[in-house]
């Protein structure tokens, strides 16, 4: 039996995740068909941190399943007048919400509000803690490309310290047998963060040739208040993907990024443009976004509409 809420992938088995991915594949295959598993259901969406991909794809997913979106926009909600989250959730329930999709900057916040409601809570990303639907859509995208994760090395480069995406992959990728190598400057890759069995390096050029997938993570400028990095320019020079480093990549390689991309930091503009002309070195950024809709449809179908997988 699946947990009621989706905060983290830690409570899931490979079989559970396969069920979600298979359902997502079904929705993708049947694009254009009308679905109604959320008919009559009101899904509240509330994002307390900026988002384009996750928020819009969850909205689309609700609509594609025939549900209605209740948009709780924090900038104009009664929280601004002092209402606490417990009362806000109670209000949503009184308005007939059947589920809440939530993004917040404080890790543990979803857990806290789950104590005040019976409706399922789905994470849309929680501080530096977890972003479960992102990890699932990444895995979906790779498998769609024919990647056998058990035979795949993923080099994850960037701001691991602040990355909820990385933390969700720490839970998901081992279930599929993928080998993960983390790369970042030491300040963004503290040893205590590295999960058992995961390799790491502080030298991008050493590990780039090993990657079947290069997963770039955004440098989270908004979470760099501690002044961890001397400068973004220096980061880009040492850890950014540039034309010189392209020659170190395998002939066949996939480039991924959860978005939004800081062009000029994680990857420079010329390299991005050049990669688009390679037949076997493929950028999957837009496919990740597209697949996010199907994966989120699957999550809602299972967690809110109650489909058994
Ligand atoms: N990947 C991701 O979470 O993107 P958004 O912040 O645009 O939702």
C-alpha cells in the first residue's frame, strides 16, 4: 500500500515507482484522449517558492484528468493578514479541496501541515529536502530514450548542497541500479551529504569521460546567502560545461538539467548551441519538461484518484 502523501521517495519500492512510471507511459501514449479520473475533484495548488515547470505541469495534469484547480497564491492569500497554515488548510478543506500540491522553502513544512488535514499532500519541491516528481520524470525520460539505468553512469554536477533534486535522486537511482558520481566544489559537496556507495570528485574534467548522462544542477543563487562561492564566474570556469569540455564527453551521452538553466554558469551559450547539432550527444531539457506532465498525471491518478497500480 502506497503512503497517502508524496513528500519523499524514501517510502517507495522499485515496484511502486515502476507503477507510477508505467501509468505515465500510458498517459503519454494516449495523449489526446480524454481522461476523467479527477472529474468532480478540486486540487489546490500552492507554491511558496517560484516555479514554472512544476507548477504549470501539475496544473495541466489536473486539467488533463478532468479535475479543477484551486489556485492558492501565497502573495495574495490571507497568510499575508496573519492566517496560519493550519487555518489555511482547514479553509481549503471547507472549500472542497481533495488534495494539495505544495512547494515551500522550509524542509519539513509538508510533514507539519499533513497533521492538520486528511487530504493527500503532494510535494512540488520542498526547500533543500526533496523533489520527488522531478526525480521520477528524469528517470522516465532516460528510460524512454532506451537507457538501462543498471548499466548507466550519471555524473551529477553542480550545487549538490542545496539540491532537492539531487536528494530525491539519491533515493530513486539506487532502486534502478544506476551508478552516480557527484561533482562540485568542496563547499557545495560536504562529505556528510554523499550517500554510501556514491562516488564523488572535485574535478569535473576527471569524471566527465565516464558519464553516460551528465546531469547539470542549477547553482541556486537564492540559497547562496552564506557566500559559499567566491564568484559565479569562477564556478563557471571550473565546473561549467564549455566547448573545451565537450571533447571530454562520450560520443553518445545525454545532457539533463531540471531547469531553469543559468546559461553562462552551468553551461555556456555556445556549448548549448553546439550540442544541438550533435547527433549522439543529446540535450534532454525540453523532453524532461514535457514528460513532467505525464508523470504528474500518473501521480495524481494514483494518489488522488486512487488508481491501484
Ligand atoms: N525543475 C523545477 O522544479 O523547475 P521549476 O522551479 O520551474 O518548477
